[in-house]
């Protein structure tokens, strides 16, 4: 089992996928992404536009899987750069949700946390729960990071989710 040791403001934290799952109140048992085969034709037909298939990209997906992919890319499988192209992990996560499979989301989050990040640290909202659990108060920190809304009218229109109004010019 992997263990992450970190020290923040003098507080030593030891995290495992199990302890992270308990802190976040999400399941830490179930399928790993490696245990999922994307081979159910019915599920794939619910994901892809007619005549399209793997590899997964936004322009091949129906609106709901496209929206699920965007939400996952912001929250579970963080990425930088183009959101049009899907990594294997992101594609498998979309498939798992569309197939209604029980996935070990905690392991996915934990594995991404322990990766080396060069330009951003993912999971700000999740890490807040970890900091609260270990009584780490960041209120006195003076650095401010600008927060962008991940979904606005422009993004939803670009995703071709036509139920949403066209953004004003």
C-alpha cells in the first residue's frame, strides 16, 4: 500500500488511499481503472456519436459523456492543456460512469496526488478537507490564487450543449 508523508506548516501528515477515502467520505474499495475493459458495445454507443469510437476526444462524444469528461478532467483526473484529448485514465473514468461501475475514486485521487506536479497542484477542494482533519489553518497565508469558474456560458456553448443559452457578445 502506498503511503504519502508530507509536512505543512509544521504539521506532519500521513495519508493512504484508505485514510483519504475516510476523510473525503468516499468509497475506497471497488474497481481500479486497470480492472476496467472498455468493451461493452452498448455503453460505447451511449458515449460516442454514430460512426465514432476510441480513442476518446470531445468531438466524438455525445453531450452528456462530453460534460462528464469535462467534470472529471477538472475534479478527478486533473490535466493541463487541451481538454479535447482524453488520457487513458480519463477515458476509462467516463466509460465507468456511463457503465455505472463502482470505481475506487479515492485510489485515483491518491495516485494523482503523489505524482510530481510542475505547474499546478490539483484537488484544492479535496485538500481543504485533509487540512481541516489535521487542523492546519491556512487563513494567515498571504498568497492569493485567482479562481476561475470551470463552467460558464461560453464553455457550455463550445461543448455544444445546446440546452444552454448562447453567451452574450
